[in-house]
């Protein structure tokens, strides 16, 4: 697991990884405005907490080693927990976000139910999913390795289940072709399928 964390962090130091991180952080920063209490589900080693230091974000991850790395990265509160059983009271957060973590949750319906439970009235959700139709996905993910073994290809099902609870919007973002990053909503190049909703 240590090697996986190391590879994860090393990727974000490459030109492509840095560009992807900047794009994801800018998207989150824009849509987290006005949120006072925020939860990052599947926080990994705390990269987004570090980059979004002006926000009050708690992170949860089911992997203890990831949480250890996150606690070294910044002073935010990090908790070892699965998305399907969040250790927080009802109505604890104004916003919950998932950055390419929903795909790795076995029971994503249960995770969404838990998200609904911990959100306050009119709370928000942001889910950034890998776009399986993109060149980035085909080149980087479909080729094998850890991600391809565990990723779920259920973006449509996730959207449909979220729509039971949230007024939902969707968009394609973060175009990637080779090592180049650019703005596009084109399905073949946008690496991220973004879902944003407000709790009904």
C-alpha cells in the first residue's frame, strides 16, 4: 500500500498530474463557495485538503495508510471509515464531495444514502467520475493495473440514483489529449463526468 500512495503522490508531481489536480481543485473551489462544513469521501492522502486550505474540510477513507499519509500532509481532521457507514451525525455537512472515488465503492447506493443522511437541508453533493468514453480513460485506465481491476463502470446508474435525492446537473470537464489539458465538454476528450446536486 505504501508504494501505491507513493505512486499516487508522484503522479500529481508530473506535468500532467499537476494540470489535472489544478483543474479538479479549481472546479471544487468554484462549487464549494458558501459551504461552511465539507466532507471529502475517499480522501486518499489528503491532496485536496492541502490544496483547498481555505475551506473547512474533513476527509474519510477506508484505508488506514492513506489516512496516515493525509494526516502528515495537513492539519485537517481525517477519519478511517467506509463511505457506506460514515461516522458522523445527521445534518453534519453543507457539502459532500467525491473525486474519482465513487467508482471504487462497492455499494454506491448505500454511500449515497449515507451522504444524504449527513447533509444539512439544501446540502450539496459534488461527484467527479472518470468518463469511460474519454481518451484519457482508454489510455490510462483500461490498460490494466490497480484502477482497471477495481473501477466500476456505472456512471449512468450513479446519476439515476442521485437524482432520487438531488436536483441534479451534469457536465463533462477537463479535456485531456496525450499530455495536453484543455477546456472541453466533448465526450471523447473530457476526462471527468461531473455531477452536482442540491438536496431536495
